[in-house]
C-alpha cells in the first residue's frame, strides 16, 4: 500500500498556490456523448448563450479539491445506433474547456521557460539533486504534478537514468497515470524536460483506455492501426524496468537508440501506470482544431474554441487518433 505522501503534499500546496494566484485550475464541462453525436440545435442556458453544437454537458472544475480524478463518463459502443461511428465512441471522455485558453498554448514564437526559475509556490518536493516535483500551473485535476529537471534539459532529448530514477521515487509513493509528450509535434507545450502524473487511488482505473490496454496484453483485443508498442509492467517504482521498456519501445518504433543518438528521430508520447507501458509514435500534433497530446491516447479529449465538433461527430475519436499518430509501416 502506497503512503501517497507526495500526493498529499501536492494537494496541500495547491491550496496555497491557488490563493496566491500561482495555480490556475482549468474549468471544463463533460460533454454527453449521445448528444455530441446526435443533437442538432439545442438551446443552452449556460452564460445565457446558445449552444451551436447542440451539446448537453455537466460542468466540473477538474482541479478543485473534492473532484474524483478517476471518474469517467460511461459511454455505449455506438451511441448513434445507426452505424455512423463504426469504431465506436467508448471509452472516450470528452470535455469542453470553459476557462480561457492558457497563453502558453496560444503564444507564437519563442516562449519563456516557466521552470527556470520555477515558481516557488508550485514546488512540492525535491527529488534528489537533479529533479523536482512541481505542481502543474494549469492542472487538469487536483494534485496534477510534474517531474522536472532542476537544470535545463530539452524535452526533445532522450530520457535518461536520472529522469527514470526521479519518476520511480514518486512512483513508489504515489501511483497514477504518467505521461510524456516528447515535442510540440507530440503535444508538448514547454521545451524544458518534464513528465506528468495524474495521481490515482489504488484499484481505480488510471484512464478510460486502461481496460483496453490490459485486454490487448491478455490477447483479448486486436491492435490499433497506428505505430505503437504496449508492454506489461511487473514492478512499480523500478527505474531499471522503466528505462528498459523505454529503450525497447524506442528501438522497435524506429525512434533510435536512447543515449547514443542526439535526440529521437520522431515525436512520440509515453503513457504508463502500474500495469502497462505504452509508447505511440506521432506524426502531427493536431487535426480539425483538436490538439492531441498523450492524454488523447489515454481516452481524454479536450474541446476548445478551435475544435471542429462537426468533424469529430462525423468521424469519431478513433479517427482523430489515427490521423495524428504515425501509420503502421
């Protein structure tokens, strides 16, 4: 049983950071999938405006204390019932952003590095002399944290032994959904090296796609039509296992040899929890106005004011992932 001290520290730190304005929780609403696919024009009383996409929603603030980060919206395989979504919409959770889009996601040109120096109000705990556990300034749930390097290391470089040692230190104490976006083409918004963790309680699915990952590992489900590798984890908090899986996947996906080449040859996402480790090779960041990072392959999609919901309704979320991922060679 994990102690979850880092998670508790992150929640306590979040209260102070929110009061000082250092933490900016993102408000979203969960879109009901049946309405997303079928509705035409439905009035919405929210803010006294109409909803041009005819979407029912329930409002949530994903970064406020009290929200269950493991809650997922149930969905049937084909809510339309007419075969228009042959790949289905399950198990995706689709949320619409209500907050203003953070400036770092929209600013063109060079961006300031928010991690050098980092905001002391966001600091949770040092991880040895090389890394730090830091609150995400724009969290998608309570306790959303980053493992960052204390000195400059590029996000586009290879993850090395020190990175995996820092991740393993947190992993031994607090479990959850880990993810990494290797570059802007894989959904990374900052060039300074950072991995992210969405903490989860023991026994809680780490993400909507977790049961499908396990089904594939058990041989109960076929592969998807994009370039990825999925492996089983055997020991949480083991940096050697994490580094070995990372290297095996990098070689299998044609990313290169970690540590021997200057940087990976292609953009990629990592996702892992206690039971599985996934690497997805990417070819682009966005499509139809949807920016897709690693969380898209976990089953979480975010709708912003740029998103083309008509395209998503017609094509479905599986088509979105297939479009942004590298095709099977």
